[in-house]
């Protein structure tokens, strides 16, 4: 007979969970602000999350991992971490709590277990902070500004110091840019304050002065005059793609590194989690974060190629329309993109198939690719049609990708979803580069032809990949427990 619980008991149980989640949110905020310690939950960001969102994340990941980790257990672990004086670090509360529950032989209490597991974090020596300049303030630039400000913490990591635009700066343009940062039709309101300092030509974001500079020539800017030293310039304009063009940034006073948020020519193209070892922290002067699509498909392709071997394949992306398309029919330098973006599905080219070979050389010459732009503003889908060397089943593919999402080097890049009702709007706001749609997987009767559907937030998911690469490139290293 199923145990009977009263309505009052259920209400009391949920209230206890809400209280635990609310207390957890307080600890997460306190650790970040005062120590620069970021707590995540099964690789999901939980800073500034509401208690209900924390409970949802906890429940969702408990199902995926098949563990019975209670929110009260997670809170207890967070409380122990709060008592430790840790340097800047990223610690996965879900993984740490789950690791404790899995131990069978140890007689350690949860207190001793956590202290022992994080002992090496205390000895970890963080690198100096890095000044950051955003060159451009469009869709990607504004989301990067939000992330940089939200992750300023104690100021010992990446620090947004300036934004450069190519238009003239005046009171009206400052106000417009402040409003665009505050409110976003896709990603919602910025949960912070944005004020204007007309005397300094600056935005004051969460109390931090961020200079807004105007220039059409990157080499002419004197960042040192604004107290900016050895800065990392994140170029998100799309205007400069080649090495000689991007080197113009390095001629400016106060700059020593450049990161391009688009595929680059003649420079390393990096997908964080795959080939970031190709650039040296604090030493490489210029590199590219590749494209949103390349960041989405490369992690999944890397896992499948390693486990099953990819013989050949085709990548079709169903991509949200972007700012380079016309709102209404008009002439465009590229075919079809001149037709109204919000009214048409538009077949267009993508270099993702070739770009993947730059980060995964084993796939060189094996992939073709194309794209269809569709009338939605954000949230895209990549369909991977692959022929593999080892015959497999859908179950094996699911196990391979689930394991990659839960452990190993690609836990930040791959998210696994088993929801048969998943649609594009559900992807908006996802920090992972790729979201595997498990129920949509197709395997042929031979087991060697497979189709994997990979969703991605082509704005926010990509921005999080750019942030990961920026930290690596700048050498702002921190202890991680994942």
C-alpha cells in the first residue's frame, strides 16, 4: 500500500525545501561577493537565482543522475564551504554532495569530507585580475557586459573597464545604450543598476564606472589615460576578422590581448573545452572564440568521434535570424538574406563544417554543412547526420552523451535533456554550449547511421563560452571542483 500523506504534510515539506533553497541563495551570493567563490549546481549557474529556480534545477538533475541528494544536503555542504576561507574558486555543490553520498567505506562526516576534498583549494594561488574592454556593444557585447559585471565578485578576475563604439558619444546615445543594457526583449531585464555619468562619458553599472569611448581606429585609443592596463579587448563588432586587422588593437596603449567573437582568419580558432590548450594563458596575443554553431556542435562531435568514430556526416543548422539579415525585403550582399527575416525561412551557408576541422582535426574533410535561418529571434538547432564506424543503439548514444554531460572535461559544454516536449524557447538562457535532445535521436537499422539533435542558445550559450575562453586566455585561473 502506498504511504499516505496529508495535504498539510506536503505543504510543510515544500516549505522546508523553499526555506533551504532561500538560505542556499543567500550563501551563494555571500560567497561570491565577499570571496569570489562561485557555487554552481550540477554545472548550472545559481548566482542570483530564485529559490523556486534552485529547486527546479535540483529536481531536474537529481532525475538525470539517479541520485537522492536532498536540497538540505546541498545547503549543508554550502554552509561548510562558507566557513572555509577559500580563494576565488568554482565549486559544484551538486557534484560535491553526490560524491559524499556515493562514498561507502569512509567514516568521515560530511564536514570532514568537504574539508578534505577542498583542501587543495586553500593552497591554490589565483592569478592577477585582468582589465577587459568590449569593442562593440551589439547583441553579444551587451550580454558580455552583463556577464562581466555579474561575475565581478571581489574584483579579482575579469573586470569590465570600457566599451568602445564607432558612433559619437553624447547624452542621448549614452541613455540609449544604458536602456539597451537594462532591458532585453529576449533575455529580460538586467538584475542590477545602470546609471549615466555624463561628465565621464560612462555607464555606472552596479556602482562600477565603465567608460564609453568612441573610435573608428582601434590603434588610436589611449586606454592608459583611463587607468586601464594590459587589457584584454573582446572584439564583438564583426568588422575585423583577419590577423592584420585585429593587430591594430595591440597598437593601442594599454592593450596586450585580443579575443574575437567570430571565426577568425590566420589566428587560432578556439572552442573552450575542446582545444583551449592551443593558446597559452597570459601569452597568446590574439585568438578567436569561433562561432556559436561551432561551439555547439564541436563538443558533441568530439564525444561521438571518440566513442564511435565518425566516418562522414552532414550538419544542418536551423538558426534564429540575426542582425545581418534585413527586417524587410531589400538588397543584401548575400543571396536570400535580403528577404524579410521575420517572415521567411532562408537557406544560407554556414562555415561550421569546415570550422569544426580547425578545432577537431580528426574530422577534416568528413563533414558538410548548411543552414536555414528561421523567423525566431533566438534559440537554434543543429541536426547532426553522422555515419559512424561502430554500430550502436540509441541507448548507447544516450549513455555516451549523458555521461559526458555529468562528468569529464565537457560538463560545462554539454547539457542533456530527456524532455519529449522540449522546444526552442526552453533553450533561451542556457549556459551550456550544446543541449542534447535525447528523445529526438534516430539510429538506422544497421546502427551506423545516426541523427543527433543539438539545441543551443546562439546568444547566451555562446557568450558563456566566450567568457570561459576569456578567463583562460587572460590567465585568470581559479580552483574548480566539478
